């Protein structure tokens, strides 16, 4: 169970990093003249894809050790951590409404995972 939590945390971290790298890839692509350099020659995009692959491996390892019903609600934390990370890295603004929505997500995660019966 403890190992599954490590894998789940790794998957969440990879998905947050994946979205940050996609933002960097988009910014890089906007400065490039041709399609090849904007996408195929985009180092940020390739890093994002590698991170996505690592996240998939972490997710598969998580599901190997825990039920989907117990783990899936925790993936909603991606929708909380990604904007917070974007706020720190890209100076994105978060409105009070948005933060309240993130609090609702966190409460929802704890409510749903507290009711899952595992084998």
C-alpha cells in the first residue's frame, strides 16, 4: 500500500510537470518560424512526452497495487497542483472563486476516498 502511494504521488507529479513543460513548449513554438522547429525540434515538447511516459508507468504501477476506485479520486489533485505551480512559475493569476473551487476539489477527494472499500 505504501509503495502504491509513492507511485500515485509520482504519477501526479509527472502530470503536473507534463503540463508545465507543455506551457514551455507552446511558448517556444510561438517563437519559431517553421512547423518543424516549432514542434518536431521543440526540446520542451520532447521532455513533456518523456514525462508523460513516466507518468503512465507510475499510474500502471499504482493500479497494480491499489484498486482504481481508491486511486482515481486522487488524480483530481492534478487540477489543484497544476494551477498552483503555474502561479509560481508563470505568474498566472488565481481568482478567489478559482481557489474556492480548488478547496472543493480537495474536500471532494477526501470525501470520496474515505468511502472506498478495498479488498
